[in-house]
């Protein structure tokens, strides 16, 4: 069985070379500030032993026949996509937020399609390289980060038109044994916790953009890679500890003339297939959002319902109406993912691609609804999450008993439980952690406008026009 323990995962990360830059210093993966995010990913390894998740969280590799982690699987059927979606929702519910492992495997699924298509069309040899890399990735139960978003510079210009050509990651030299790349990838949410960085293009490419049409995978501590990290976690607790261990470290990942051996290169100059890869990664990743985003709504719904209960207004009609809205969003997004899975199509490599329209419909509604969901929680919680006294004051001999007295809402709910709930809601909507969740929920995997473009481009509008012409009696 090609599945490692959380301790083995930590040990191999701690052996990696220091290349994470934060607060003016270079730190290792064992830095305590990285622990919340590290623990979060470690939990995805531990859940393999959970009897309630064992069948969902594992899969059989189509390459080796071994049992592997579901989040390292190349989807071979509609059922695989359904189980990935369910696994993602369950893991995110338990973690309290994004589990970060979907990005790497979403990129690898896209590569499994595009490398085969490119080989079939161009006579290249990318797919056999990818297969060997994938066997290695699965055998060692690795964690991958997808580095897609380039800095982009002037958004009105294509990569080859930028005044600084490094504003999109590019190949600066081709050698007998590999390539050298230079550039920077932004918003890499799990890069400090990853074994491998999987680089894919960020946009459609023209013939002039060949140098920027590159895809590869490389160990995250390869010489020349500099991860400039920003850590975001809920506020640390001193007294009322919880099972919540959520944390993210976003990396601006700089490739400072990094050597990539040819066996790790999966596209190099094929602009048409670079464009396809950019689109397909977005498709697979947006499908993952139809699992993780309903889990986030589950948490917002639970907090909204609980705070209404504690405030004594759970039976009010307007409260029930707000909760119904949250339920409708969560299950609409999840249903879109189910439809995308059931309507998936096999590619030449055998990888199943989720239906693009249903995938983007789900991700679109997840993004445009998120701020309203947070608004609902803020409305029902009131102002206390923003003005809640510091935790120490609740444990001070002088102020503690008074704060407990004046924390009280509905009879029968202890002051401690009131305190615990409002402090958690404060973390959710009144902290840097909450702000990150809002921006990530809106823009992660593509902003709503990108989903609209994908939906419109894939949808058969002409057939609907013909349908209306038929009913109107319009000829031709």
C-alpha cells in the first residue's frame, strides 16, 4: 500500500533544504509558525485510518494496482470523480477549511490528459515521462502544489509583449539534459508544505508565447526556488483550546534560473496544448471546489444556526429563511459537482474530465454567494465577534466572573460555551484568517468572470436560438 503516515510526511519535509523566506529570515519546514498548516495536511494522512472514511479516501492506482490516497489518484471514471468530491467535502468539514492537497492532484489530472493529447498530435514523448513521474508520486504518497498564476504584469499585454519578459514564467535556455526557467508564480497556498511544485501555464497562449508555454514538476527545495511566504491562521488560544488546527501559508514562489531535467518537463513550447492545460487545470480545480466549498458553507450554516439558538432567536421566521438560503447554496454547488462527475468524458489517456459547464456553474455560484453567506453569519451573530474582549480577560480573577455574567444569552447555555462560539465566529469573520477565506473563496480556481466565460464558451447557445425559431415559425 503506497500510503505513508503523518509522521513520515513530517519527517521528509523537515529534511528539505531551507528555502522559505518570511519575516526577513530563511526558515525550515519545522518552523513552529508553519505548524498549523502542516498539521492540517498531516490530518489528511491520518484520516486513512478513520473507519468512516477508509473506502472514500483511498483508491486503486490504475498505474500500479496499489492502494493509494484518493488525493493522489488520476480519475478513471465518473465514480472516481464522485468519490473525490465526497472525500474533499468530508476532509474540509473535519479540518475547518481548505485541505490544500487538491491543487497538486488537479494539476496532475490535467497533465495526464494534455501530455497524451500532445504526444498523439505532435509525436512528442511527454506522456511516458508523466506516467513515470506519477508512479513515483503515488509510490511515495507525495503532496503537490500547483503553481499556475503568473505575476502577469500589464494585464492588457500577452506574455511576449511584457516590458519585462519574466513577469510570466518562461524557458530562458534549453540544454541537452534539461531546461532553465525564470519567473515567479503567485498565490501558491500549500507550497511550503509540498514535496513537489507542479508548474502549469496560466492562460491561453499564441504562437509568439512559446517560451512561456512550459509545464514541469520539480522538488520544492530545488536550488534557485525561493518561497516568499505569508502565514495565516486563526488567533492562537491560551485557555479555551479547540480541535481546530487550520492554517495556510501562501507562497510567492520565485524561480531564479532553476534547472529542470527533461524527464520532469511535460510541455515546452507547444502553445496550443499549453492553452489546453491552463483550461483543464481550472476545470479539475473548480470541480474540487464543488466539494470544498459546500463544506465551508456547512461550517457557516452550523455557526449561523448555533448562534441563533444561543441568542434565543432560532425559531424566528427570518432566521429560518436565512438558513434555508445557506442550505440551498451548499447543495446547489455540490449537485453541480455531482452532475459534472456523472456527465464526465474519458480522454485519450483514460482520465475522466468533469463536464465543463456543470463544473463552472458550481464554482460560479460558490464564488458569488460567499460574501452573502458571511453577511448572514454576521447578521445573526451581531457585533460581538468584532468587539469580544481578549481571551485573557475571561480568565482574570477580577474581570473573568463579570465577563461570564455579561456573556450570557439564552438560559441553559453556559458562559464558557457562549465564549467559545463567539471567539470562533470572530476567527471566521473578523480576522486576517477570515479575510483570506473571503478572497480565496472568491478568486481561488478563477474569479467568477472566468467561470462565466467558460460557461458561455462551452454552452450551445445556437441550438437554443434554433429551438425558439422553430416555435416562432422562423425559417432558415
